[in-house]
C-alpha cells in the first residue's frame, strides 16, 4: 500500500510543479485544487477522515472557487 | 538573473533544512498529551470522535479563534471591497441555462440537509462544524452560480452569523459559570451515553453552532467575492446581446467544477 | 472576574455588532465604545492587585495545561491589555470625530475589525499554548491586513498586500516550527515544551534538528516583530495605511507579538540565539534610524522609527531573559514606545499632512498642540522623565556591567540618529506663522494624542521617584509651579513672572533649609549660581514679561531641572538632570521668534554632548562606580576613558571651538531674557560637570599623570584657548548685538575651560572665580541688551545709536559690564584674568597664556562697539520716543552692578570660597589670602581694594582735569547732524558702524567660521548619502522582501547551526 | 521508510514548490497560488506528525476499541494521534481565510492599478 501512497505523492508533486509552470491560470488553479484533493486522499490514508473532509471541502473546493472568482474578476480567466 | 540564482541558492538552503527535519521522521508512539486524550477522552467527554473532543473541548479556544479568523476574513474582504464601483463591465451572462437552474434548485435542499447532518453528528462521525458548514456554503454557491441576480436572504444570514457566534460565546461562558473554566463541557449539560446522538454534553451544541457560523460565513464570503460583479453583470445583460457567449463560458466553468467535485 | 472575559466580551460584541448595526450606527458605536471601556476599566481596576507580582493562571475547556489551553494573567499581561484597550478606545475616539464618519472608514465593519484586533491581541498576550499563539497571531495579522484598506486606498492596498504576502509565508514557517516542536516534545503548552527541552537536555532531543525547528519559528516571528532585514513591508504599511489604524496596531498587534516572542524565549533558549538576536536588533536600531533620516514622508519616518525601537527591544530581549538586563527595563521601553508612538501616529493622522514640508508651520497657531507633539517626541527619544529614559538607563547600565558593554555604542549612535529626524520634524512644525504655508486644520480629534501624551508623562513622573534627594521639595515646587504656569499661560505675563519669582524664592528657601546652599560645597556653589541667575532674570522679567505664553512655565521647569542636576547624588541624578536641562532649554530656545532652526541645532549638539557624557558615566559604572564620590576610585583605562568622554561631552556643551556652531544662533534667537540665562547660568553647567567629576578624577588620579606640564589636560587647554581667541575674533565681526554677546560668552567660557584644564589648584580657583564673575557680567549685559531690544525693536547695532540720553541706566550697565569683562583694572574681571595668567605661567603653558592675552586685547574691539554703536553717536529719529527700561528691570540690573562692585573690591571673599572648595581634592590651596584681603600666589600678589583705590584716584584726577582745565565743550542737540559730525541717516552700507571690522573679517572669517560650518555640513551630507544608499535595500518589491526572508533563514541557519556542530 | 516520513517528505516538497512559485512568478495571482501550495504542504506536514502506521482513525464508534468498557478507556496503541488532526483543521480554515483576503486585495488592486505584475506594485519603497 505504501507504494500506492508513494505514487500519489509523486503525482501530487508533479501536478504541483506543473501548476506553477503552466501558462493558463485557470488550469493552474484547477491543478492546485487537484493537489488538494490528492492531499485529502493522503489524509484519509493517515486515518484522518475529519481532515480529509475538510481539505476536500475547503482546501480543494472552496479555495478553488474563490480563486476562480478572483480570476474572473481580474479578467485573468481567458 | 542574479536574483534567480540567489533564489535558487536560498531554496536549496531551505531544502537542506527540510532534509534535516525529514531525518527526524515521525513518532512511533503517542505523546503524553495525546495519550491522555485517547485513554481518557471518551470518559471525560463521551464524544466518540476524539478529534471533535479535542477541537471543541480540549482545544476549544483554538476553535473559537478559528471561527473568529473566518469571521474576520469575511468582514475584511467586505471591508476591502466596500469601495468597489459597480460599473457595468462586460456583458457576461447572469444566468446559467434553465437546466442548471432547475437542477440547482432541486439540489440545494439536500445539500444543505447533508451539511446539517454532518455537523450535528460531528461528535460521532467524521466531519463536524467546519466540514458541514462548507457543505452548506457549497449549496449557497450553487444557488449563486445558477442565478447570479438572486439576492441571498441577507437578513437571515446576518442573524444566523451573529447569533450562532454569540451563542458559541454564551456556551463558553456557561462553562465558566458552571465549571469555572471557559468552554468547559463537564457539568453544563449531562454528558449522556457514549456513541449516542444526544451525548457528549455541550459538544454537539457548540459544533452545531460552529456549523451554522461557518456555513453562513463561507456563504457570505462567496457572496462578497461574487456580488459586485453579479450586480454589474446584471446591468449589462439586460441591454446587450453579448450574453450568450458569456453564458457558454460560465457553463464551461461549471462543468470543470463539477468534474472536480 | 476571569481574565478570559477580556477575550470573550469583545469577541461577543464583535459577533453581535452586525445585528446591533440594524438598530442604527449610534447603537453599534455605543456597543463598541462600551466594550473597550469595560476592558480598560476592568484591567485598570485589577492592576493594583497584580503589583506584587501575583500571577493568575486560568484554564479553558475545563482542563489544566497541557490538556487544555491555559491563559496567564499577571502584571505584564494586565499592562499590555490595558494599553491595547486604551489604544482601541483612542483610535475609536479619533475615528469617531468628523473625519471618521465619512464612507472610507468602513462603518460597522471597521468597528468589528477593531474589536477583533483587541480580541486577538488580548488572547496573544495571555495564552500559554503554542498553537493557540499561532491562532491569535493570525487574528491580529488578518485584522491588520484588513484595516490596511483604510485611508488612501491605492497606497493602503499595496502596503497591505505586501505585508500580507510576507506575513502569510511567515505564518507557514511558524506552523512548520510548531508542528515539529510538537513532534519533538509531544505537547503544545509553552511551558511544557520549554521544560521538556530543558529536562531532556542534549541527549533527549537531537540538537541540530531542534536548531532547525527553532529557526523556522524564529524567522516567522521576526517578520511580525518588524526587524531588519524583514521589516520592508511593515514600513510600507506605515507609509500606506491611515495613521490612526497604525496607532491601534502598535498597541495591539505589535505589542502582543513582542510579548508572544518573549514568552517563547524559554523555548528559544534551547539553542543559543543571544548573539543572533543582538546582532539583528542592534542592526535594526542603527539602520532603521539611519534610513529614517532620508524620509520626507512623516508616516514612513514613523515606520522606520517603530522598526528601530523594536530592534532595540529585540536586542535586549535575550539579555533580559538571561537576567543580564532587567525585564522591567525592556518592558518600560515597550510601554514607552507604545504610548508615544500611538500618540504620534494619532497626531500625524489628525494633522493630516503627509510630507515633512507640508508640516512646516502647521502648529504655529496652536501652542497646546505644539506642546503635546513636543512631549510625545521627547518621550519617544527617551528623555527624562518619560518611561523610555528609565528603561534605557537601566538597560545601558546593565549592559555596561555585563559582558556586552560594547553594545552600548550602537545604542547611543542609534539614539543620536533618532534625535536628528524627530527634532527636525518638531522644528518644522514649530516654524512661526508668517512663514507657514498652511494652518492647522485637524482632520481628526487630537484628544487621543493629548491623552496618551499625558499618560506617558504621568507614567514617567511616577517612575521619577527614584530621584528623591534632599532638594526634592524645591524641585517639586518649581516643577509643579512650572506645570501650573504652562496651563495658565493665558494670564498676564507680569503676573506669571511674579509667580515665577515667588516659586524661585520659595525653592531657594527650601534649599537653604535643606542645607544645600553651603557655598564651599560644589553643590552649594553652583546652586547659588542657578538661584541667583534665575532670580535676577525673573525679576527683570516682571519689568518686561516675555510675550510667549509657554515661556514662563518652561523656564520654571528648566530651573527645576537645574536644581535636580546640581543637587545630584549619583550618576543617575546627574544624567537625568542633565537631560531634563537639555530639553527644557531646547524648548525655551524654540520659543524665540525664529527659534526653530537654532533650537534644532542646539538639540543635536546637546544630544551628542549628552550621549558623550552618558558614555563616560557608563564606563565608570561598568568599572564598579555607584556614587559620584566613587569616581575617585577609578583607575587605569577606565579613568582615562571616563575623563575623555566626559570631557568631550562637556566641551561640546560648552560650545568649544569646533562644536561651537550651535551656540551663536541659539543665544541670538532665544527670547531675550532667556539669552541672559543661557549665557549666565546654563553655560556654567558643563563647567559644573567638569568640577563635579573632575575633582574626583583628579583626587583619584596618579599625581605624576596630572602634575607635569604636559598632561592629559593640555589638549583641553588648547581647546579652551582656541575657543577663547576664535570666538572673540568672531564676536568683533557681528552686527547683531545679541550675536556679539553670544560669541563673547562662548569665548569667555573658553577661559574657564583653560583654567580647569590646568588641573592645578590655582587654575581651578581662578576658573571658578571667572565662572561666577562671567555669570554676573553676562547677565548684566544680556539684560541691558534685552532692554534696548525691547524698547527699540531691533537687534542690529547700526540701527541704534545715541541711546545714552534715552536709556542712561542701560548705558551705565553696559559700561560697567564691558569694563568688568575686559579684565582691566579696577573691576572684577581683572582679578580673574590675573589669576588665570598666573596659573598658566606657573604651569609653564606660555603659548596658551600668550594666546589668551592676545584674545583679551581683541576683546576690546567688540566691547568697544557695544557702547559706541548703541549708546553713543546720533540718535535715530525713530528712537526719539524710546523710554528707559521699567523700574523693576533696572532694580534687577542694580543687583548685578552691586555684585560686580562688591566682587571688584573684595575678590578675596569669593576666592576664599573657591579655594576652600578645591583644596580638599588637590591637597593644596590655590591661593593664599592675606588678612588685608590681598591675594597671594606663587608669582606675586594682588590687593584689589588697593587697585580700586588707585584707579579711582587716577580717574578722579583725570575727570577733574577734563572738567576744569580741558577744552570747553559745545552742547549740541543730538539731532544736529552737522555738529554731530556724522553722516546723515542713510542706507546701512554707508553707516560708519556697519561692518566695522571689515578688514579683519576678510582676514579671519574664512578660516574661522566657514570651514567649521562646512565641515559639519559635509559630515551631514555624508551621513545623508549613506542613509540614501542604504535605504535602497527596501526595493518595494513584495517578492524581494520574501526573498530576504528566505535568505535570512539560510544565513541564520549557518550562524546558529555552525555552532551546534 | 515509514508512511509518516513519506507524507512528511511530500509536504516539504510541496512547500518548496510553492515557495519557488511565490518567489519567481511575477503575477500576483500566481504568487498567491504559490502560497496556497505552501499552505497545503504545511497541512500535510502537520498531519504526518500524527501518523502511526497500521492504526485506525481516532473515532471510537466501536466497543472493540475500548480497552475497558466500564471506565471507557481506549487502547492507546489502537488509534492515531488526534492532536495534529485538530491542528490541521484549524490551519485549513485559517488558510482559506487568508487566501480569500489576499484574493480580494488582488481584485481591488487590479481595479485600481489595472495590473497584476508585482513589479509594478512599487509606489511605496525606500
């Protein structure tokens, strides 16, 4: 199982690095949201379902939404 | 160029520090404090979810502070945006398609109920005030996305926001009154039996209040961040024909979001 | 009552506020105001019970630490919470006025954020849990970020974003640190962590990893503390955000962060961070003060100042924790900074002017505001009696006695830099109304600023009980009367002067009762000088009361500080009195019509002098001295450095050549009566210092060191001689009567310095004699000139003339004064100069003797001009209606004339005193006094009475010859221009007395005046350029600031970890 | 290597990635995105401290987890550490608050200045 976790970690870091490099800001924001979701999975694996829920709901979803709103309002979403 | 080099060197240095910390690894046993929580937590608070026990009771002051931070951020965001001119910008659509709207209306009620369920059962199952509150807020988000001209029930939200926060403090003061310690659980309400809905004394009450507070705060945050534009767009959409294109954009965005969830 | 209510009550109010708002704005404001008032009242009521160090620990959640989060409430916590509540109330008051009512203040949301700021600060102050510290730190930080959007929006937004960006990353560092500390210790209670780190020792916790963990926590906190090099965004915040908001953050977020850092010191102690903190703090104090020099915007300047003062506190913190410096001292510095800085920020906000230039003259029309600003500035630079003085003193004394004595140098250097920009600001605000570009139109209430000014003064006065001596009654009488007169400035000036006279007389009586007036003691001798001078000047003032309303009170405060200074029983009393004298006299100089700039210079040089003196005292204290008498026990390098530093300080204050540039302007532009006091009495205070410490140092010194011809005094001797001749030359070139006397005064002090530099009993006897003599003469001359200026309305001599007919009493006064001053027989100056020459020849300092004799000859040049240009010659038409000075004024002068005559006939009376004073320290008497009043020295003798009789006889013969046998005089009307043999009234260039010594001027002026002035301005330019270059460090780029933080982390890691191995 | 160390390492890697983004990208939104990654990484770091391989979540909904049914004592070797979880909960909520405020600032700055380049945000300096 730890190999799956390691794979997830690797994927997470790759997505994070891509998010910092990708041209399109919307994609970058979504990628950061994906990172949060992957982290949320790791929390679940750690035996922290409370944290996993919070990370998914607030870290992944809500943060992404407010980022997208900000992108929209600054006209950076194109 | 020098700047990049310096940045890289600095980052390498930080990475070196992290390596030192990584060599520490993670512990193999519980520390004294967490051992106490685990061994005595159920007996002391009767909350099946020990994390809830820690969050609401043992480290209740942190949680009160956390709620305060959220309240503060929302107030601050509104404060920062208070002078934003409501100029009619581009003519983006204010409404999603009919299907999305209907779907949203249908979905809102169950979503909110689910949120309430989560925070009412915070002392028994995973989740609690913050998670439930976030779910409630996502219901509000759905409403906002579906119909951006919709005015949220601001009066209700304000009452909910203020009273739930105030009640949290009153609950804390009840502990001070009864047990001589702010946010104390023991003695304020009967602790009840472990693993029942009506158990854990005042913990579920407080977690419910937190859920209401967080839900209304997050909803208000979304409202604050979107509202200026929504109103502006409303002006534009009534007059210009550019609405459809904007509508497509909006719809596309929704899809992406939906996919992520 | 439970201290948790200080968190719960404002938080509850904040939660309810949006609802209460629906009942109207007024209700919301009322609730907020009541909440702050409640917290303030509750804490203040609690304070007395905490005074004895009682400490209250309360639990939350019902569980004791480490299972629940504990809060602690003791004296420190109570004071800080009181400050935060008071500042909130003040900011609330400042914003509640009309400026705050506009849309920009944000209405109820602003109030909510302010309430939450107080919640966060109170929590941060009381909590004993590490993670809870983080939570409350976030609350105050976010409240600061949010409030940054008040005021000018684009600046505020920019500043707020930068601050937030760095703060957010700093929070992440703190979180990493907290998590890892939990990993290492298994607890989050601060005390628990500290204990487990300490008990575990080297074995239990891997030290290297612990060092890394602490570094993250440390770097994160340093961002909050606004220290170099992480202070960029914080300073921008001051620049961009409304000052009323920053006043609030100083008293809440900043103080609470500082205290939280302090609470973490036991944890940080696990790894030795003392040196790192001291370097960062010391660098911050010096650099931020340096960069502030180049600031043209007041707010940004205040931002640098905050950073600097925090740097000082951070520097002292590890020492306070290890007990090398008392924690109370550091606490006093923090409290002082809070009160003064919040007050200044409110002030700046209410005045509303952004740049220093715009401040020019804004306060000219409002004396109360000027006084308040001055008090706040004096508080923040650490002048007595404000709390900052006591904090700094205690800290510096502790430093001097510990292994960190060298750290005194950056502290003093930074403090001096601080003087420059603060007093420059004060100067601009003081520019008189006619030059002013703007008038004060406050955009907000000044009440909070005034209130904090009063609080900081009250706190300081409460601390001043450490200065109690036998003269306390007199000091209190004078100071109390001074404060009353400051408030009652509207009363008629004559009445105020009369009350002042009563206060001076009463204090004199009290001092007499206390036995402080024995003339043969150093204290008594100088106390008499002070009282005599004050009495005469105030008596004259009844005749011509000064028109400035604050003059009267300030003058009494100055006299009070002089009494304190002269009666000092220890180094602290001396230095406190010295600094009190410095700022009271500074304010008096600034009372002059054009006193702003001269007062600024006066303050800078006096400040430098003060720090040199302090340096000398600290060297002595570091060598184990406790009382002034102990200075006799100093030996070796400590004695030498004490002597050098004290000597340099006193030389600057005595306006010795090189440092003289402050004096002429200050003397000239002061209120006329005060010029007399400045020259007559204040200029004697450095001499007092020389006598007070010099006697002890001489008594303890190796006789071989001071006995020879060329000892350490020789340099000082030349300094005095150069001053004497240089100033005398310059005096001759002046057109302004007061400026002429000013140079003369400085030059004459040079004679006294030479006398003291001799380090022989005769030299000292002579110098002391000269001191008294010069006081009387200069009082007389300055008063006479004051009377003339008062009547004619001009200071320029060529605009006067022929006043002998109109003001005969003044003519006599000046005549007697210049004869006495010039040192020719028969008047008192002769004995003084004769003694000094004797002493010089005895010591074989022939060159200096020659220089002084030459200077005496030149002195005739200017003395002659005084009488000739002002009183002789032709009366100007516009002076036809001029009257003699009022009777009381003349009475005061008569006292002085009487004193001069007495001294002229019986110099032995004074010499008996001065000999008795100095003999014990030298073990030998300077002069012998024969029974007939003759003065015997090794080279000859002087019988003043005989000289007087002889000269009088000769003069009688000459006078009779002129009267009876001389050519017949023709009586001519003064306005008869033909017979007066004078040019008709004409443009000043062709007036015969204008630019009288032009040829000499051409010869000497470039050498003397210009080069010294140019040297100082070059110095200022270099300083300014360094500051300009250095401040470019703050590029304004948010990312650069973050990079600094990361680089800092790396460098600190190398510094700390390399020592852990 | 145990699982906790893996998570810890991943957290550090996220922090570094985010820090690099915050330091090098000039767009304000990207800088905040960098901070967001740092924040996520920090959450992972904190949570990993409480990881104990092979144990269950600290939710005692099964009597089998009780070591003593009368005193309601729980076997301390059966569950993971609840404290870091509580801390992460708090940190996540605080993080979203800070992020939201930063984003509103950026929105407002963009309204006023019309740019999102951090280099043009330099009215206040020196």
